[in-house]
């Protein structure tokens, strides 16, 4: 071999050294993601579930995010690039999973635990599993978490209906036909996606959650089997929840954040409906930003950008990034569009002022009475009772405002003046200073009905100086479901167990406590607060098959008052 001259050796050494260093120190090429299609996941009762596993690479062991859907298997792989595997499955009886559809039942909850443990023992898993979901799959995630799978380390859920009786099917004895009919039709079609020629597509016998609940108006075993709130003390892993004020399911999420046993838990409440803020799910939604074509395919809401990844990195990978130091509850004010925080949802309400229903004319409404909300009890003729005849067609603006029967209808707001002639109204004078409503409210009133049962529907409305009226929130109560649990109630927030019916005495003065669903809404100076009271909001809730006149009392013996939850 010929020798290289000394000078040349020196020059080659100078030239080659940087190349060698670069080759030694260069990061390895990013691993190509791997997809495992239609993996079989055995459930503990012998049924085979089906899903797809998405891995960051062919080699390595990764934490895994599990999503279980009844609407067709999710294709989400949001955090694959961040080193998290995704396992997306069909719940039993849907898609390619075996067994009979058993919506949210205990057997389906056991499936969640089985999937978590199966994932944890795969060769590509590092043994850390996260349950993730939105809407239905958020319920499965929380119910599965309550079974405490040994390898579950965190939960992330969006817009979960946590109380199937009060959030989904019945509202204090009134049947939510608007939602159930739409959802059942859409779910029945979507659950068969990918099923192929399998017999379970025709097996609907286990769909008691949809089919039988029409005949189950009392809160009982079918609903309790599927209630997240009844299991909240068993969920101890870090839990991140995001929801929206215009989502018909959001009330239960506020109860959940205060009741979870998990030390680390966060709740984010924005302005969104169940279908987010994109125009694809909410036609002309006022929260949409950007051009008219933005978000046409969006049918869900999103948490704050980057927060879920920070939550994952903190509680799965142990990275201290400050996410655990954020306030437990952060919420958006729908009136003045500002953000606020509180150490709990209960703590968001600082005071509970009372406004009394009065017969004094406000001069602002075209209702049956045009009454007033006053800070002092009415006297004289202003305290005289008022009456109206039950109208089963009342309240028809609601199904297309504040989402109404969520299902698959778009958002399209209507002015609440549309319903004024079908009920009673009570309106404040123009506000001299902002009124910051924050929390639940209560309508406590005495009434007489000529019917054997009666529905009561109350709405809080923001009336602008130009007279336009926007609904803030609402509440429902069936007269025979009026029993209140005093141990679980407080002024401004009654709790109705709805587990038995109390007979209604025709012609007798009866006390009612209606829970009006929580909201954060600032009414600006010059605006007015209005209460609309009637006995139906058809076609959202099924009208009661009764007839008769209703009398609302508001004198010193039988006062009627609106107890507001407010912040400073």
C-alpha cells in the first residue's frame, strides 16, 4: 500500500474530522409509524373485540391511548408523532366487534377494562394506558376508569354525558324526545359501519338504553348502571375534562369535577355546543371564527391547543410542565366573553340574590302577563295571581337554540320573543350595572293546576336594549316529580331524585323548586333579565297528555322567587 505524504495526511485529517463527528452525532432517522389493522382483542367473556393499533414505530415500547366507539371506529392518531400509540376499537356489537350491542351497560364497561389490560401487555406497550373519548366514548372512558384497570394512568374526555337520566333521556320527568329520536336513528346507522355480513346487525335486543327508557320515567337501575356520577369517587387517575356551555350535557360535567376522587383534575368550559364551533355541525354558530367555509367538517369541540399533550406528558411521562398548577375550573362568560377561574365549580358562585315575581307591568314583553322581576316582594294588586291555559305547542324555539335536541340538528338561533305569547314573563328594569350570573339558579314558586299532572319550563333570557331576546339557560320540572332531597340540596340548587312520583292535587297550592341549569353569563348595563315560564317546550320534550289551567301565586303567603347564582 502506498503511503500518503505527511502534508496530505494533515489536510485529509482536517477535512474528514468534521464529517466523522457529524456521522457519529447525527440523530437516527425517525421511525416510520406502523398500523396494525383489525387486531383481535379478547374480552373476559370470550367475545372478540376488534380495533386498529397505530404505533409510533416498529421497535420500542410506548404508552397507548385507547378510544372505544359505537359510531364507526375512530381514525384519530393525534399524538402518534409525540410518542403515543393509539388503539381505536369498536364497542361490542358494533363495527367488527362481536357480541350484541349493549349500550354503556356493565358488560361494555368490563370490555373497557379488558382492552386497557390487553394493550398494557402487548410487546409494543410500556404498560401505561390512557383512556380518551368524546361524547359516547367519553362515557365509556369514565365508566371504564371507575373499574380501576391496574395499568390505567390518565383519562382525557370531551363533552361527556355523565348522568344518563338527567343529561340524556329525562329532565325531571319530562321525556327528551327531540334528542333521543335523532340520536337513535343516527346511532343505529353508524354502529353498523364496517360490520360486514355479521348477525349482530339485526340484534337490537340489548338496546334497552334507547328502546326501554321511553317507558322508564323514574331514575332507576337502567340509568344508574350507566351513571358516571354514581362512580365518580372510584376515579382516581388524573382526569382532564373539556365541555361547552351550549352543550345540553354540560351540567353533569360540573358536578363531576367537584366529585371526582382524582387529586389532579381540570375542567375547561368554553362556548361550544356538543358539535363544537364549526359550521359543519352548527350552522351560523356565533362562536365560529374565520371564513364561512372554515370548520365545515368539524363536528366536535377541541380543548385549548397543546393542553392535552401537556397533560399526557405530565402524568404519563412525568415531565413537570406546570399543567397541574392551573386552576381546577376555567370557564368562559357567554355575555361579556371573558375567561374566569375557580378552585371548584361550587366556588364559582359567590352570592345568591333573590328576585321576586310580580304582577307589575314591565312594558317590554308581549306575553300573557308582562310581569316584573323585583328585588322586593310585590304588594297590593301586583301580588295578585296570574294564570294561563296549558299549551302543548309552547316553547318551539328551543329545539334550534342553545342546541336544543342535540342529536344531529344544526345550530340556528331564534329570538326568544317568538315564544312570549305562549307563557308568562317577568322582566327586570334596565340594569344599571353588570349582572354576572355564574352557577345554577332556582325558580321557587307556588302554583295551582287543574290537571292531574303538569310540566313546568323556565328560561332565563337576556333582553337587549333593542328588545331582542337571547336565551341564557333553562330548567324543567314535571309536577309529580317535585320531591326534593334536602341533604343534597342548597338554596339556589335543589336536587330532585326523580325516583318516585308524588300525586298532584288538583286545585291545591303546591310548592315547586325548579333547578335551572348553570351558566356563566354577564348581562350588560341597559340590558334586562327576563324569566319565561310555561308548561311545554315541544317538540324538544314530549308534551304531557293533560289539559287545564295553571295559576301562579306570588303574594306574601305564597311568594315566587328566582334565586340566582352570581359572581362579583
